[in-house]
């Protein structure tokens, strides 16, 4: 047990049961000598003010699904957990907006909105464990990003606790707003390096009356077939909410068949959904096989899908290392990345499950294997992305290996601006120090 | 521009002329007059000069020169901004982007296009329409405003209700920073470039963080079907309630616009009348689009909601020609005020949609209080009001009264948890009104970000943020209640 006398000082603004000393550190890092569980914004502010003034470092966590995402320090002095800072502050159903505390579990929020036939238009991974704050701070999105947009398209207002304890509001509660700088954007995807998201206001969308997902599998394995189908389908006036390609390894897990598979999702009134399914049928290459999952079957499919990514809350893989890589390229280049994922898995003797959206350009690759194999595969994936003018960032990796690969893949030419922003808001590097790009 | 050599001893003018060429600079008073204001005509100030660069390199060289010589400068697109963002308050060197107007690249397979900042909004849609694509943000000024100006203002439009505003369609930017350095963010349009979301920050920064010289935008495929409904109401209340009910019924119309009686009087007296009855209290213009198989159901629902709220008459456009006439009538609505009033001031408040009835009542009270007519023509679906205060600048004191009435409308919006601007920006006009919705600390948090990009504050100074009050400290205090 470490003797940390300063921990007593936390009791000036927290109850003893809100403070937990940690004896051992998590293999994913981003841990704290002590974990604190604030239940009110003032308590968050008090913790930050205390830390900022006394030179302590603070890491911020929701429920820890993204603990393996970035971070060059194994532990800070304080791990600030928002697990007990949860709940809906205001649901203005008639205005289709909701304000929610950052520690609210994403799935809980959706379940509370569902009786009103409303939803947050986001499909993050692990919705029943991830908090809305973490989803926004890490800018997580899934295949339906094509139809839904991402966090930056849904968040309309934030209350942020700055590292010095000041509470700043950005945006507001209305769906359209250009008053001042669009400060919301700074905090979305900032990995908690600029402030603690306290309350988040989102605009909502109506729940679809009907949904389906068409699974189109391509046994030939020829990506040219997939490309020409994709180009012709995306040139129609159909409105898929997702157009996601699975590599054979992932397709096997999800559908039982190890062949490239497209998941094309539709959400609309029932007529319109069936009409669009018929378009898929009409345009599909002869050799491609088509299956339709409708209604609850489609929902169940996505529930399974949402748990394929590594999750920082789960026990570490027993045999070998698990990693996740997010890759951004121009839309159709997703095809090249998925093809590469198959070749790289072979070359590096690892297992890679990968998927990517041909309508938005983001891919995720889950790599499983030996330490050296995983590191080599991630490096190759990155090279493939960079060759296409894209990038790759590591979303999940044990702490020890994060020392051996640049999680964020180098600094952009305008890094000085990012650094400048960090310096203005968090001059003492109090919060989430070294969690983000270029060590900010 | 006229052909002639530079006839001034001002070394700055001569130096700038060397960068852009003698035919690409204005500096005589009579030439500068056209640049003393934008669409917000209440304030005027002459620029020092206007330059017309044709390349990013020229923009960067001009900016570098201004930076080194401490000359204030700002960017200007078409000058249609309604909040004074392009007004050279400090005698700026105006950098007009109107000669950087090329469409650089179209990639329909990946649904994107790359344009120079001076490219006119509507031209983009026109350039890809033959393949069934379009650029979604559609400000009413789209036939002349520039995409660079749209990025700076985060412009919206009638169809932003379903498809989002400018920021939702920007994939990449090339920007000349206030010291002349050129950066590229989001490059070829790859989503989520690692790092803080500078694309999102720059969009809507009203030309105070950098000058945009290249823009990668998202293109959309035309919807398969589109239906447009026009509904006439005898009570504003009923029209407002219809808006609320459409939204809460889970219908997401492509557009949901409202005009009140004064607005209708104006549009019917102007260039594109469509024969709206003059005695109705309000009309709604509602458009739904999407997969044709799903449209009829939505139209039926909308018609039922209209009827539930005592609509006098409701009709569905029978042809593309009829639909186009309805939209021309709506989109020229601001200018139409000229038909019934010598001057008008457009306001741009936003409110939670369910508060529409009470805020419209409050605006009617403000109109009575100031003895000025206020027309309302606006994006009802997203709660973005445009009260148009009608006045006569030649009558002493009326301009001031109009400004005060406009400000009070914004106060009414702020009072119900709304915002002071939904798409026109703060500019000069609404600087002080920023205090209606932000604390001093929150304003300082924003200017702190400006200082990262624009530390000398030479670029478009004096816009967007209120003049610091005496009580405001220069460093950030530690708490806010
Ligand atoms: C009749 C009418 C109707 C309108 N309707 C709408 C509407 O429906 N929706 C809406 O949102 N707006 C509307 N507007 C407002 C205006 O058209 C928009 O704000 C538009 O985006 C301004 O574009 P512009 O090219 O005219 O920019 P300007 O007015 O020239 O400039 C606007 C601001 O942008 C800055 N700027 C311009 N170009 C650049 C650049 N390349 N880089 C950096 N900063 C730059 C300027 O410094 C200034 O601060 C309307 C205006 C009029 C007159």
C-alpha cells in the first residue's frame, strides 16, 4: 500500500465512500493511485481545482470501455470516474432534444428515449457499457454513421468543467446555433484532454418505423465485384443507413460464412424498406448471395455486432494480445484496406477481423495474435492507410505495447495549433496528460 | 478593374500591388465605396484597399505582408453576410476571394467536390445536377453567396432541417493562418482526422481564425421523390402548433417554413407572387423527400395534422413548376420587404420548437411597443426565427428603434433557452447580444481560442465578441455559478 497522505485532502469535498485507493494497476494503463466517484458537477469541479492547484494529474473515465485507447502514462494521481454521475437532466420530447449527465450508459439513454419513439442517432460499440461521455470524448461511431452522422452532428450543447474548475457551456439547447465559435466541436473526440464533459445536450431523431439489414455475401472473394456493385448501388437514390463491408474473418464470426459480406441497412416505413431491398436484389451480381434480416432480427444482429470490438472492461485475452485500429480513408478505399487486412493477417500470422463503411470511409480492424505479430500488423495497416492518403490510430492496446507504437501516427503539420489550444485550456497538463495526439 | 498603373505613394499599396498585380487592387476612395459594408448596411467603413488574389500563394503573401506590417485585414466573399462580418471596421485590407472561383475536382463515386472559396454555392449543385447529385446547404442567397463565406458563417438554409448546415458537409479545408502560413485539414476528405476538430472550429468562426482557400465538401444524391405542401392558417397559433406536432410526430421534413401576414403581404407585392390569400394569418411551406414508397404516408400524416389545427386550405404541389414557384416566392422573401418598406433589418434568433407560439406572441408585443412592423419569415422546423423589422432610415431615430426592437427579439429568444443567431452569425450586429447567452468566462474561453490562431488580432478584429466590460478580468476567473 502506498502511503499517500494527500488523499486525506480529497475528503474536504468528497465523502470517504467516494474515494477508493488502488493497490494494483490495470494492464491497460490510464489508471490512478486513487479513484474518485463524484456525483455532482461541483464535486467534479472541486477535484479538478484541487488537482490543478496542487500539481496532481487526473485521468478521466466513464466506465472504462476505452481504457486501452491512447495514453502514455500507466497511472495518474487521481482517476476521476463518472460512473456515479449519471441520469437524464432534461428530455424535451416535443423539441426532440435531451440533456444527459456524462456518466449515463449509452444504452440506458436509448431505452429511456424509446417510449417516446426517439433516439440518439449514434451506434457506438458496447452501448450497454459505454457511457455517453466516453462515446463523445472518443468520437465513437459505428456502421450507421453513413445515415446518422457522427457525434459532431448530434451534440448541440455541452457543459464542460475546465481543468481549473471553471464550468463553461458551449452551444445550447437549440438544434441550430452559430453564436460564437462552435466550441462543442473542440471537445468531441478530444479524449478528455481539454475538460471533463459534465452534461451533454443532443438532438434526437425519431425511431425508425421499420428496419432491416441485407447481408450480401461475395463467395468469389473478388473485391472488383464488390466495388462495381457498390458504385452502382451508391449511385441510386436509395438511402441505406449503413453500407458496411466485413472481411471474411469477421463475416465468419457474424454470419458463419468466411466470405466478404456487405451489410446494407435500411430504416424507414416498411414499404420503403422493402422497396430498397428489391433494389439490392436487382443490382446484385449473380454470384452474390443475399439474406435479409428484418425488424427484431436486424436489431439482434447489430447487438452482436456491437460487441465484436475489444472492450477495456473485459478481462484481457488469455492467449496473445488484442488490439483495435481505426482507419480513415476516402470512402471506396475501404475496399483496399479490407483486402489488405486479409493479406496482412497472413503475413503477420495474426487474426484480423475488419469492417469498413464504403459510404463514409472509416474502418475498424481487430487484431489478435502474438505481441510481435500484432505490432507488425498494426504497422502494416497504418502504411496501407497512409499510402491511400489516410491514417490509422490504435484504439485499444495494452499499456506496455503502447510504448512501442505511436498510437496516433505522428503529428499533423498544424500540430502547433492543437498544442496551443491545449496550453490555453490546460496549461498545467492536469487532465489526461499524454492521452492524445503528439503527447497532448 | 480599370487598366492603369498605381497612382499612390503609399508603400503598402505598392507592395500589395506587387503581390497581386496592379489590376487586382483597389485603393481609390471612389472604388472602395462598394466595400464599405456587406448585407448589414447599418455600419459602414472604408477599407484601406481591396485585393483580388487568384491563388493560395497570393493570399498567403498578402496575409504575410499584413502580418509583418501590422496592417489589419479580412476576407470577403460575395458580401451578402447579414451581420457585418465583412465590414472593414478598422480600415482593413480586404482580401476578396471572388477571383478564386474554380471548381477544382468532382468525385461522385466518393461523393465529394473540391472548390475554391469564391465558388458560388448554387453553381456547385448546378455542376453536378446532371448526374443527380447536389450540395445540400441552401441559403436563400445561394445564387450569389460563396462557399468560402458559407464556411465562415456556417450558413444554413431551408433544407437544413433534414440535411444539416454547412458544418455537416465540410470534409476538408485549406486555410491561410493570420501569419501567412498555409495549413490543410482533412486533406482529401478523409473523415475524423486525428486531433482536435479544427474543421468544426473553423466553420462558423466568421473569418476570425484564418482565410479559407480551398474546401472539400460532401455531395448528396438527389432524393428519389419530393412532395411539397402549402398550408394556409387563420391563426398564427394554429400554424405554430402544426409545426410542433409535425416534429413531435417523428416526421423529419426536408423543409418546414413559415411566413406571417406581413411577410405574405410583402412577397405578394414583390417579384414572385403566387396568389397567397392576403387575409390569412400564416402559411406553412412543408417539403418531405426520400424514398417514394414512404412519402405518401408522411404527406397523409402532415395533412391530418394541418386539419387538426383548423387549416383553412392545404394543397400539395401538382408539378415541379408549381413547387419551384412556391420556393422562389419564399427564397426571395427578405428582398421582398423592399416592396412594402424602405428599409428592413433581419434578425436570426433560435428557440426550442415547442416555444414557437409564445415567442411569436412576444415578437408581436415588441412590434407594438416600438411602433414598427415586424414580418416573420423563417425556418420554423428548426426553430430559427427571422423577424424582419421594417423601418425608414430617413426618419430620425427610426434606425435606432429598429435595432433596439431587433435586439429585444433576440432577448425573447434567449429567455426561452434559445440562441441569438442560427445562421447569420454575430458579426458586428449581435456582439453585445452574446451576453444574453454567454457569461464573461464563456466569452473569454472563446477569445482564448482565437488568440491561438490570431494572436495579433489583425484578422477581422472587433467582430463576434462583445467589447470587454469594465468588470471583466483579463484572466479567467475560477468559477461560474
Ligand atoms: C437575401 C439574403 C438571404 C440570405 N439567406 C440566408 C440563408 O437562408 N441562410 C444563411 O445562412 N444565410 C443567409 N444569408 C446570409 C449570407 O448570404 C450568408 O452568411 C453567406 O454565407 C455569406 O457568404 P458571402 O460569400 O456573401 O460572405 P461575405 O458576406 O463576403 O462574408 C461573410 C463573412 O465570412 C468571412 N469570409 C468570407 N470568405 C471567407 C473565406 N474564404 N475565408 C474566411 N472567411 C471568409 C468574411 O470575413 C465575413 O466575416 C442571406 C443573405 C441575403 C442577403
